């Protein structure tokens, strides 16, 4: 809907009282950037980035810039590339576990295809869980699989609920009564998500492990300290922001690959030619795979995990000029990523899945592409802390899936991905049914 508004009314649209949306690419660095001499860095909007249900603050919802910087310093090394590569065995183990799950299920679902979306949620959830909580992730729970499916579902439901609440507080007079009118099932879901994070945090703090998981780096970060409540709140946020988003990318990219057989075949060929065995696939080698990386960037462009989100900021004292308009101080303003990424002024044939636009030697037909306008992990001092992990996950899941399986779309014509997707902060996705058939190892790659 916001995309249609921008097409109709222009680059600056009021979407709520005192809230403007822009699809001007040049505004991204003004709104989310580090600030300049004339325009200081804009603070997060406390109406969008609300405290957790237990009133705790974390790396996602903290609006105070100094406090956010402290939190980011404490967490940053855990998400550095060197730290993540040291834990590559977790990535490999959990993705291999995911492939084994496909093997076990696909025979049962052979006649109707496998709805892969929930399994994408599961693998990204398990990766983040073990990266965060180490060995205690497996030892904490007896019925771990069902518990984790439930927690993953809770995360999805929580993001939708938060969006409803943000809309309600725009109505004068209702915000003070919001908690009284919040449905019981909604309160229960929000509290349960916080409880899961607290339970796992406490279990990890009590455990004795030599693994350098995220908790290790938090506890050993220089000059930073945090209570167990703050750490649990960070994990609450990390498990929400770093799981369903990556699963959404995988779902959307698989859909578009299944509808572009040439791209799918080329990705398959690159993976099978580059790696003689599935065990040979590694994160460092995947960074060199030209077409895989083009597929990842195009997937992030055409179906950005948070493409409908309005990550709003507060215009600072003195106001500023955006898209040729003066915006008074105190105004809420946000960029609508989807409108930028689907604008033909920014991308040639923006509604088509064209990985080749990201390959310099093959982009002659895409001369209108302005690739720097795709910022799937936002920008600036509060950009996504987990982008390195996301790239590692996205590459390896796609690489191993297309190395091992011949994948065919099974939904038929009744599903239109873009028509049937609902946009909140994250996407509510339709089913994604595919046939997974192990490749014939007797023929050529």
C-alpha cells in the first residue's frame, strides 16, 4: 500500500499523524546515517522501538544513542566475521541437520510437496540458538524440537502483534489504555517469548563450556558489563531479529529461483562444479562464488526481509530538508525500502528477478541499475549487527540445498507470492511447496 501511495503522491507521504514516509534514496543516509555538522544523527522513534514486555531495553529497542553505542560495543565482536568463522562448525552442523529433516519428511509429503517455510524458520532458529547459548541449547530441553518450533512461531506472531500495537498508539487517547485492551493471547505470547530467552540465558550462565559462543564474547567484552536481565533482553531481540528475517529471505529467494529456471540451473551448476562433495562446501569458498553472491543480493533486493518496515527516526532540533521539503523537528520519518527497490528509476525491470544485474561483466543490459540503493541491512551506527551471520547462513543454506537437490515448484498457479504476502515489519508469507529430489550422482554435475 505504501508503494502505491508513493507512486501516486510522490517521494514524501504522510502515513500517520506526525509520521512521514519517503522513497527518496538520498534520504536513507540522512535519516539512518552517522550525522553531519549540519544534521546530527537522528534518534530512534520510541513509539516504534518500544521496551520489551518486561520493560527491558536491548540492542534493538534502545533509543538513547550513547546507551545503544555501549550495547553495540559489547555485542560487536560476537558478530564479527572472525568470530563467526571460528564457529562455522555450528553453521555446518545445523544446516546438515536441516537437510536430514528434508530427507525424512519429503517421502511423506511426496504427493503434495514439502512446505519449506517452517523448516527455514527452524534451521535459522537453531543456528542462532546454538551460536547464542552454546552447548546448553541442546541440553536444556527434553522436548526440544517441539519447543523450538513453538518459539519460532511465537517470534513470528510477536512481530505481527507489535505492528498492531504501533498502529493503535497513533489514535489519540488509546495509548494509555493499550495494555488494558491487549488481548490475553497476545500478552501470553509476548511474555512467553521473553521467558524463553530468560530460561536459556540462565541455563547458559550456569553452564561450564569452552565454546566461544555469543555469550562468551558478551561476558568477556572489554569495558562493558551487563546484568543477566539485560543479556536476556539482548537474546530476546537477537532471536527475534536474526531468525525469521533470514528464513524469509530463503523463502522468497527459493520462490523466485523456482520461477526463473535459467537462474536456478546456473546456481545449481555453479555449486556442483565448484564443490566435488557437499562436505567441501565452506563459508570462505562460498564468498568467491560469483553467481551465488549475485543470487543473494538479488534475493535481498526483490524480497527484502524487512522491506515493508518503517524504521522511524525523530527529526532533530532545528529540523532538516528531505526530498526538497523542510521537515520540522520532532517529526517522525522513515524510509520505505520496498518503494526504493521496486522503483524503475533505481533498478532496470525492478519486478524481475535478475541476479546478473549484480555481476559487473554481465550487467550491460542493466545499465539503469543503481546497486548502492539496496540497503537490506539498513545503514549507519544502528544498522543490522547480524549482517555477517546472515550472509554466511544465506549462502550456505542455498549452496547445500542446490548442490544436493533438484528442486521444483509445486504450488501450481494458485499462489502468487507478491499478491498473497502480507506486509508487516516482517512478511506474513503464503505456503511454499516444493518437490525435493536428490540429484543423480551418476551423471555430470
